[in-house]
């Protein structure tokens, strides 16, 4: 259900927009919500009165039509500083609208850009809880890597919050949103830096066995790591676009990001620079593959800005991001297959 709140002139223009679009139903509320008591009683509170020149317009629209209608209405309400558009989920209607099989599929795969932004952008904020999760996940990952316990490493994967800023970075690059890109980069880099510092301290302070299978498997770059990173990025973007619970996707992303980050810190703490360099290459490749796949999914889903001047900046942002991530992946593939061939 779409609700527009504004003055009567704004609502009239919005009604014209809706009349030209496919909507299931539309209705309008105007005038005061409460009036003074006829028996001379005390007037209601000021907050309980709606000015007579303001009202609300409501419409039931199909999910596949949301993006186009929202973009058209946004251009109308931009002239009214007090107007607001609210998008509310509807669990069910009676009777239900009749949809063809193709139309039903289109409804299921369509999510408005505004809805995605409100959910994905929040994951790129560097909050205290985010850093707390990074600390906990790094400690659990370090224990799992050093004790060669796959179950404990998986526990760290479940905790890891790195999915949020990395997905927000891919989403910001798709939209060309400079503020979101900067915030996501700061969150991702600071989170990875915190994990590196903690694992480095563990490598320096404690005599550790760094020859476990879980560690040695992450001391170099392999094709399997790239495939995991690409699959993780695509799965994360799909989950965000479809509203799938992110816990399982967070596990996949943590497989590609947090364990190699911890290995880099442990190797640096032990003074094994070459092993740390190998793990660092794996980390960089995984991040590049994840970003490339996530951005490709967002673009394939039709995620783009609503205004033409924003689309130009978004196009440049996508090109730059794709070139950077694609170059890293391409260089790896060339080196990998050349090495194997030799």
C-alpha cells in the first residue's frame, strides 16, 4: 500500500500520476481528523488535528509496478517540502488480484530501489555493535583456525558482520552514491583492520601452532577461493533483493573474508611474511570477486537511480568499480592458468 501525505494540490497531481498507471485501488482522505466538541468541551490537542488543506492519498499497487510509480511520484512531491511518500507491506487482500504466471514471477523478483536502500545501506554503518561483532568473530575464528576445528570456524562465519558493509559498497557503486560508498569503505576497511590487529596480537603474544590444515589451506590463492567469493557475492545480493534471511548468506561471505583476514594477522604476528602475503592475496581476490558478483546481480535486477543526472554518475561508478574488481580477478586467472600450464 502506497500512501502520500501532502497538501491538496500535491495530492491532486499525485492522483493524476496514479490514474495513468496500473493500480489495484486508490482512495483519498482529506480534511480534519477531529473537530471541536459541539457541546463546548475542550478542543482536542493540536497534534490531533489535520489541517483542512492537507490529507492523504492511498493506493494498492502490485510489487512489480512499485519502482516506476515511486519514481513518478517522487518527482511530484519534491515541490512540497512537507509531503511524504510511505510504502507499507500488505499481507493479504480479499479478493486477491488475478495475475498471470509471468506477471506473478515478475512481482516476486521485483523490489523497489528505495526499499533496498533502507535495508542495505544500514548494513554499511560503522556502529559499536558492528565492531563488537568483528571482535567476537575474529576471536572465534582464531581459535577455530589454530585448533583446526571446522565447527568453530563456521561459528565465526555465522557471527561475522562483514556482509553488511561489503554489500552496501557494491550497492553504492551500482547507484553511484558517493556518501554510501565512503561510509561502506570506512566500515569494511576498519572492520578488516580491527580483525587484523586482533589476530596480529594473538600471533605475537602467544606461542601458537600455525601449521593446522585450516590455516595452511588459506596461505595461497586458489581457484576454489575465487569461486566461493563470487558465489558469496551473488548470493548476498540475491538475498538482499529478495528478502531472504541473511544468516546463511552471512556464513558464505564469512567463508571468503574473515578466515583469510585472521590468517594474515596470525602470520604477521609470527613473522612469516611470505605466508602472510599469500593469505593477503587470497583476501584481496575474495573481496574483488565478491564485489564483482554482487554488483552484477544488482545491475541485472535493474537497480539504478531514478533521475537522469544521477544515472550518469552511477554509470561512471559502475565502470570504475567493475574495472578495479575485474582487473584483480583477471590478473589472478591469467597467473593461475599460466602457472598450471607451465
